[in-house]
């Protein structure tokens, strides 16, 4: 598969300043890692078979999810919880994984005298439930209902405004106590959610190789290499998986997006950070018209923007060919390639600038790129994600070899 044979070398970024990522720490400094959930139960009908494991963690669970998930899952989750005489209550995280929702949920947890939080749903429902459990110092069970993110695995929550604009992320002190990956449940989600999950998981390689590709740290090297393995699995199996939901290839791709993507975040820890793809996502969340696009769809588009920046500002030919390969892969599986594909074909120049300025704010992970980026340059990259690869030419019009400094 030619697509997976490119960009396999770890970029040399010895000139990059890693001080902000803590890479210059003395080797004896204390390392705190949350690598994985304490237990993962995975399989067909996994939810029905998890009742004992849930009951070991608490007797009075508060189930946190979105309105629709809670309504449709009552029939499925209720018998599971009642089997062990668990006294449960449920609460919605709507309107978003926001500070207002969290304070309402804290009251719900207190009034139910909850001793366990169960998060069920997509990334935002799980992020809310994890942060609620952390704040209430209660154990947490995550039950993903789609393959759209690795939120069921990670010790991280993203906080948004009530309107859905990304605000900041919070590191939690451990990964969930129990993750239940029920393939039957995941299979009921729209296909589009798994496609988005593939986009989010692919970003691990394109971002980790830039932020941490030259790290000498054993666990970071391991995380970056796992990100490459993850990318290759997705390149090889995604098209088959999407053709036949429930098949072996489909299950492997679900494992890749929900579990292996989480392993990389866990192993890499705070040093193995996101770069421009997620920064572009974060900027786009501030445009109301971007709210219909899923997290992983915006991130997938953000990967193309990141590669375009490397191409435009660094003359990086490797990035140019990686972008062409991704465009081919995206059209095979249906990931968005342009602002138009994200439903943003009619945004104004002012809106584009706003998203670019937020993505370039001083604390943004976009500044982990090994060169400076300003909003004008980012805007140019955002509108040219599908442009054909330009050949570098000398002033005389001769093609020159570009030395790859990355
Ligand atoms: Zn993501």
C-alpha cells in the first residue's frame, strides 16, 4: 500500500525549542502518566456482560449522557443496572461540556448521593462525565456509543462554552476505572461518526511526529511509533471496515479509533501534544456554522491545513506528498477536504480571520510547528488544502531539489 510508505522517517527537529513541552527537564524529574483505563471490557454485547464490573465500583451510579442517548438507552442500560439492584439516576450534560453543565451535574451527583459516575455517549458526554467524576472524586465508567473519538480512554477533558466554542482542556489524574466497548452499541451509531474517528486518530501521527518526532525519551519514541502504526492500520482497513459494519475489519478500525488512539495519548502524556490540526479545529469551533461538523471531521481537515503550512512556509516536499496521499484516502472514505466540505463554503472573510486568529493565539498548539505562523498565512493554508503540489523552481525556471530540513 503506497499510501503508508511515505513520511515514515521521524523528522529531525533538533532546532525546535521544546522547552515549553518540558523536554528539557532533568531526567530525574517526576513523571506522572495515565496510560490506560484500569479495565477494558470489549466485545459483542459487552454492556450486558459488564454488570458485575460496574457493581464493584459503586452502588449508586449517576449516568451522564446527552438527552437522546439517555432516552434511547434507558431500555438497554436499565436492566443491566437493575440486575445488581444498583440505585441509579441519570442526568443530561446538555447544552455542552461546559462549566455551567458541570456545576448542574455536581448538584445532581450530590442530591443522588452518587458513589459512581457512568458516562455514556460521544466525546463530549464522556469528557463531561470524566471531569465530573474527577471533581467529585468518584470512580468513572465510560461507555462510548460511537467510534468518533478516544475520549472513553483518555485522562483529558475538553471544555467548551454553552454555545460549543472550545475553551480549554483539563488533565485528569487517571484514565477511567472501567471502559466498556460494546461493538453492538457502536454499530448503531451513524457511519459518519466512525469516519470522523478515523480522521481524529490519523492526526495522532501528523501531530506527534511534528511535536515529538525527535524526542530521545523512550516512552515518547514508543508513542510516536504507535501513532505511525495506527495510521497504517487505518490506511489499510478503513475502506473495508466502512463497507461492512460489524465485520472483522470494522471491529479492528473501531479498536484503532477508540483504544489505540487512547494508548498513544496515554504513553506520550503531556509531551506528545497536538499541533496545528487540533488548533485549526479549535479555531473553527468559534464559528456557529461549523457546529454541524464533527470533531474528527474538523481535525481531519486541520491535518491538511497543517501539511499545507509545512509545504508553504518550509518548502517541505514530504508534507506536499503526504497531503496528496491523504486527499486520495479522504475521498475514498468520505472525510472533508475543504471548508466547503465542512459546510463552511459561505463564511465571510471576517469569520475565516476570526477562526485563524483564535488558532494562532499565543497559547495555541499551532506554535509547536518548527516555524512561526501568523493568521494571514494560516488563512492562505485554510483555503488551499486541495491545491496541486507546486514544483519548486529556481528564478530561471529550473526545477530545484528541495532539501528536506524536517
Ligand atoms: Zn481530537
